[in-house]
C-alpha cells in the first residue's frame, strides 16, 4: 500500500514538473511563432511583388486585406467581406454582405483594431458582434489588394486545391487585368523528386505572364520543355533575352513535369479555378462599392 | 559506479562503435523517410541530439528518485517533454525546416534509441558520463543521417547542401522516397564489408 | 462470411445518421447522384412537366463552400417518362465537394433543394484503402521500421505482431480522438498532444496486457511478447498525430487506425514470406541480415509506389 502511494506521488510530481517545463516553453515560443509566421508571409508577399532580398518596398506601397466569409442565417446563405474603409491609414472596418446574386444586403461597421483583424479569433468575434446573434460565420479566404499611391498594382490571392496526394496551397500575384504576375507554392506534400517539383522555378514560372483569357482554358501538355524556354524559366539568361522567349511562350500550354502529370494538371486547374472565382467575385464587390460610394483605400 | 571511459571515448563510442543507424540499426524510420538532403538530416540530427542529451542528463540526475516500478513511464514522460520542447522551438524559430521534417520531429518520442540509452546507460551512470554518452549517440545519429543524405542528394539531384556541384542529375531514382531503403541497405553492406575486410587483414598480420 | 455481413450492416446503420445528403432530398427530388464527369442526375418522386424540366433556367447548382458561384449548365435532359433529369455542365465537376442543386417551379413545388455528394461510406472506405495500400505506413511513409525489421523473420511472428498491433492502434486512436476533441481542443492545450498521445498508448498497452493475462492466458502466451514492442513503434503515435493534423471525425479516425494496422500486418506478412525464402538463398556474407532486408523492403516500396494515385471512388 505504501508502495502504491509513493508511486502515485512520484508520478504526479514528475507530471507536474513536465507540465511546468512544457507550459513555460509554450509561453516563451508562442509569441515568436506568431511573429515568425507573420514575417514569413510578408516575405512571400514582397518576393511575389518583386522585392526580393534587400530591395525594400517603397513607402507608397500599401496592402489592404479583404477577408471573405460565408454567412448562414435563417434567410439563407450570403457572402460577407470585411473591408478596411477610409482613405490613408485604415482604422475602420466594414462588413459588407452580399446575397448570392451579388446584390448588397447590408453594410455594418465592425469595431475591430487593425492588429486584432489579423488574428482570426479576434476578427470573428468582432464581426459576430456586429451581425448580432443568429448568423453563423464561416471564414473562407483572404485577398490582398496592393496599391501604390492609390492605384491598384496587384492582387494577392490564396488558393487551396487537391493535388496528387494531399492539398496544395498557393499564393498568386495577379495584375489588375488578372494576368499572373507571380506564383508561390505555400504548402504541398507531393512525392519528392516527382510531384514536389511543382515548387521549382522551371514549373511555377511557366504561369507568369499568362493572361486571364489563356488561364481560363489553360491546358497541360506532356512534352519536354524546349531548352531555351527552360533557361529563361530558370533565369539563366539575360533579362531582355529571357523576356523575349517568355513572350513567345506566353499563350502556350503548361509543360507537365516528368513523371508527375497529375500533379501538374491539378495545380494548373486549381490555379485557373482560383483566378476565375476571384475575378468573378472582385467584379461584383467592386460594383457594390462603387454603387454604394463606400470609401475604401484600394 | 565510476565509469572508466573518458568523455571523448564515450562520444567516439556513439559515433563509431555503436552508431545508432549503421551499427545498432535503431531509429531507422527517419533514416529512410526524410534523408533526401544533407540539410534535412542535419536538422533532425540536431533535434535528436537535443532530446537525447537532455533526457540522458535528466534521468541521470533523478536516477535515485525513480521508483523501479515506474521506470519506463518516467522515461517516456521525460522524452515526451523534451520532444515537445524542441518541437515548439523549431516550429517557432525555424518554420521552413520544420515544415520539411513534418511529422518526424514529433515521432522522436517513439525512437527506440533514446529509451534504450536511458535504460542501458543514464540510469546507472553519473550525470557527466551520461551527458557525453548522450552527445555521442546524438552525434552518431546526426552523422548517420547526414551521410545518407549526402549520398542521396549527390546522386539524386547532383547537389550538396542545395548547391549544384555536379551540374547534372545522375540518378533521379535516389531522391525518390523508396530509394531510402536501398541506400541504407547498401551502406550497411558497405560497412559490413569494411569490417570483414579489416578483421581478415588483422587476422593475417597477427 | 456471415460475420462480415453483420459488420457491414452495423456500419451502414451507424453511418446513415451521417448522411444528410441522402435523407434530406426534399419531397420532389427523390434521388440525386453524380453521373459522368460533368453530369448530375436527379430523380423525381412524381412525374413532372418535361418542358419545364428541360429548361436550364429552372436549376441553380453550386458547390457548398462557394454559394455565390453558380456552375454553368449546358443542358437539362429529362428522360422519356419525365421522372428523371440529367443536368450537364460546361466544365467537369469536382466530385470531392458537396454540390447543392436548387430546382424552381417544377412539379407544383416552388423551390426544392437537394444536396449531391459522394457517399460518405465510400469516402470512409477510401481512407481505409489509402492507409492500407496507397499510403501504406511501412512502405510509403517509412514508419515503424524498427519493429518491422525485427519481427518479419517468420510468418507466425508477423501475424501475431500484426494482429496485436492492429488491436492496440484502434483502441488507442479512438481514445486519443476523445481526448483530443473533448479535452485538448476546448482548453486550447494542443501543445500537450505528444505527451497525451504517448501516455494513452502506454495505457492501452498496459490495459491489453492485463486483460489478456486474466481473460485468455493461452492467447497471452502467444501474443504477450509483442505488446512491449508496440510502444516502440512510430506508427502507433503517428496515427493520432495525423488525426489531429487532419481534424478527422470519429469514423474517419477509426478507419485510419484500422487501415494503418491492417497495412502494417500486410507489410509484415509480405516481408516475412520473403524472409523465409531468403533463409534458403545464398546471400553474400556482407549482405546477410539487415542489408538484404532493407533492399527487399525497398523493392516492396517500389511496388507500392504503383498504388499511388489510385482512386476507387
């Protein structure tokens, strides 16, 4: 009996010590983790916009983030966008609700600070408070609109679609006419050496420069990449020369990766679908914002 | 219970004589799974080194307090604690490398090598010796992982540490997941061959 | 045979509650399913006006998570009797997503909605098959290798280990699911997952050990030795971690654990069959033991690579 008690006491004690160590570590690292995630995301965004390494983005460059939600309430489903409002430094946020045909339902002020809006938890809470009870929120995705001196220069769109094995998540930089400016693969778990090559320049750079019209019907061909195009894609050529070759292949289908046609095809279809959906939604939102004369920073 | 080996001997023992991967053939999962590049091997090696050293030292410090009946649960708890710590640290400060290693960092908790060293060494020896032994084992694991990574990266993608050295890709096969088995098998056979060769030579001279 | 049929019926009964898509078909639409690549087939409870049923403007179809984006219809073809209609779309449908079809002004009903999704059972089955073959834990995920090479020398050992392992993994994964969803998530204690999962595994092993010793000593004598080895197996901790990563629900977790255990059993059995033959073969002395085992495992892994991309549903 005494034996059992000693065992229990010692086991509890060691559990407590372990919990203390783990808890301490959690407290110390959780902040750094969030910070690093944020820094990482910013790095991806700026490199997509062409500010790599030491090149600092100019002050006039501004990122406005739109968060899209699907709202379900007793009347049915609607789409909601959390948009920053006002010119210059944004402090106010509005939640614009559209019905499924793209007509405005209502627009509500959301009391949330710019810092809290970045974190999903605080954002959801603030929107829920603005909408009142009865409405159920589902976070869908976020879009970043990049402006320079008030002119839109780029859209950053995230997309997630099934690849060959699991999901592939990407971030696309689009020009205002929805042609592709850059592509970054954020997450993928394809086979190394085969499907994982979608991360390589010679595959993902093929999307750069594809116009919206081309993207809509973009196909994948099982042919080897022509040598000069490969060089241009891997940036092994002079800038002017590379640009010329890229121009030549601008409307060409995507060359599939060797041994990973399905991965190539799912990425191509996924990107095409993401851009199509985004263009459709943005046009609707822009029209509403214009009609309602909502002042937005983008 | 003084140990008659010096600290350097203990480290060398872990790296050469009782190398966890090639000699003891323990903890093979990561050796096959993510040893596609030298860098991956190095990062996981660091994680294992940390967990091994910390657990060895912890167990060695409290070895007189552990009730014999709950020996194994205490080991598991210690290892799990340190694995959680390194998991959180890596996730926070090296997110890119962490993403590449995927689930394997968390799986360190089930690595036989760590439990084995605790049971065989740390629970009997003083703190200092346990530290050196843990260091040796961790380094041995790291070096094993990096060697496999070196072979696979060089043959599979013609590069070392991400730098293109060959300029072409000799055999794409080596970077494919299943090649890990072949590389480990062939390297084990190679080490066996050296041992046999060495013994034979020694036998002739003496 | 009989047992498996009973089990199947039990599973069907269990999952029926999980199939809002089949039960919730409104009154007008009695059955709905995906047809060919770009087709949805609706069956009506009663005969409907064929002219109206053939008008594509009466239908709106969208994917559940994108309710604002309507899928473009090309044609709606009612069958001769007017009891079914085939909707064809401009682009192939993504059948992994749930589609919602709304029908207007048809058969005297102003509006009827139907949810079209792949059958949930099929999805669960695909998780099982995926863990068993496509993502076999030993040959394509490289987990549990220490135990794999240790216990695959003889067929009887392999079978014993595989069965014990499957039992333990199913039990511990289901327990982990409860812990994860009812304790770790609500209290935001995700970072404790490693400690909790490994603790549950040890607990399960200890429990199986004690129960087997008391209930069936004969079985314990033949299987008991493998129980200790189970703890040192990475698969057993990988399954709960994957469950936590993918946020699987209870049935999915169960299937994943079953697939993982079954896959391990399969791998052990295959390997032990080869090992028994290899004892008779003339192997170069440097390759004896582990090296040749690794090379054989590599060949199996290559063979299993052929399963990747296999889609059953």
